[in-house]
């Protein structure tokens, strides 16, 4: 199938062609016709499969064809709700690109910065509003945002909004929209709580799922290093220097941990930057731009901050800390191996994270190569290499004693 076969407006086809799109991805091929029929939709696909274009392109097509009245009425016709500032900006850039040759306008709304420029955007009028829940509600309460005339409501990365505690804000936003809206819910995973939420406000939705919820992309090779927790930073530096790794996206479980990794790498001459919720919006954008421009070798991010990161041909992802939610592993490594490109996902597993790794393997059923030949293995890592010894009389006796010792430790389990 081609984009032409979807019967899209020629102005949109021109923009899509200039972006190098030839054939729609599976989620786009299935979702776009449903959306053009004005039906509610639940779309589930792993990260990096083109979910944004799957809803943005048909929305632009519909709004362009019915005519642009937002500049006159200053009323938004579509609202996209998304969990993070980075993702809102990324979606806004995509809408801008797809609508390049149409009369459709968009405004991106998020917290952490002055609301004055955003209020000015809304005053001028925009067809499509893209925003984070908190700032959207703030501006609506202040009378700057009117949602009474929406045709489209999109909830993007719904599972992440649930995890981040935005669910009540999302419900408030839904109540502010017209009952006859067309609602689209997109998510990389579909836990029961999201299904229940969807059942409460979508009307006979069509369901599209293009990949197993727990699957990881086949284009991504996966490796795991069993490493002492205190040696993780040393191992990261070792890989950067000895394996000549560049353009690394590194995941930390905490903001403080991300800052510590950056501090260590900089101390050892590696240009690195952190991106997390405690950083100002300006600092986060500068770090991301420097990373995209390859002025920065390593970008260390927390899960929440990384949801909006979309970098072409990102070669490496490193799980410095394993996520305690297995689905987050799928999101993380989905940053690489996109659009048919190959990628490498490396995970560091310390002893206190072994249950996390077990849960990840159980969920993904992935084939992961264990790398045991490195300087910082677990002190009792069964995969660690040892030098062979000659079996003379004395060490035969030692081996016999060792076996007896092992026999006495039957109840002591090791994790492999």
C-alpha cells in the first residue's frame, strides 16, 4: 500500500513525500482509514512504529478539507493530550511538517515555561492544540482555552499518562470536550486500567494492534552485562572508550542517578548531558539539540523525560539502571533500531536488579546475549571466566574437598 492509495489530500501527499515517506507503516495503514471514517479508535503499537503520523495525517486531511475557521473563530478543532513537554514538542514538529502545504495551524502548550507566548498563540487562534495535561487545565481555567468546538480528541501515550499520575487531569479534560467528538487513544502498551478508561469515554471504538504489546523490535540486538552496582559507571566508561561507542542514549532510574553518571563521564573526558524533570525546559532542549547534532556523546535520561526523544538512526541504548516495570524496557530499547535501521541495546544488571531482569525476560521472551568477558563482573558471577589449572595429586584432593563443600551448599541458590 502507498499513501496515495489512502486517498489523502494532494497537499498532504506532497509534504509526506518530501519527508521521505513512501509506504505507510502497519499502524498508519490500519488507523488512517478508520479515522477518516470518523470512528473512535484505540491504537496499540510499540514505540517507533509511526503512531504520531497515524493520527496526525488524517486529522490534517479532515480539517483542511472542511475549511479553516479557527483563525476567524479562534476555536480549536482538535486537541492532542500527551504526558511530557518533549513529546508535545515532537508531536508539534510533526504536525507542522505534515501540514506544510495546508492551511492548518497548531499551537503547542506545556508547563515549565512562561505561559505568555502560549496565551498569545491561543489568542491568535489555532486549529490543533497539542499540550500536557497540567498546562492545558491551567489555561482553560484562566479562560484562554476553549474546548467546546472540538471535533478530535487524541490521548497519546495513554499508558505513560496513567503511570505519571495524570489520569484525573485527563478525565477533567475529557469532561470539557463535546460529547459528539471523535476520540482517538494511542498507547505503546495496553494495561487493563487503560482499557477500562477507554471503555468509559470511547464510543464503539475500533481496535488496532500491529505488534505484540510485549515485543521488542527484531532490528535491535540485545546484550546484558552482569555487573556490580558500584562498578556500573566504570563499565559504561570502559565500553565508551574500548568499544568506541558514540551517540549513546543512557537510561537512569532516578534524576540524581542521571546527574551522577554525567558528572563521572565529564570528569573522565566524555561529553555528556542529563535530561530529566528537574532540568529547565531550556536546558533540556539544549541538551537534546547538542545530542542530535553530535556535539554531545552521551545523553542520560530518565524514563519520563525520554518519551519524547525521537532521534534518527540512534545506534545505541544503554540501560544503566534496569526499569522496575518490564514494559518500560520495551519503550527504552525502542529508541534505537527504528525505520528498519539496526540498533544495539545494552543492559547493566546488578545483583539487586536480578528480579527486574527476570521479569523483563518473562515479558519479552527476547533472545539476549550475555557478555561475561568484561572487567567488572559480579564477584560470584557463574558466567565469569576462570583460568584452567592442571589436575595434579594435590589439587585433585582440593577438587574433591570442593565438591564436598558444594554438596553441603545444596540449599544455596544462585541466580543465572
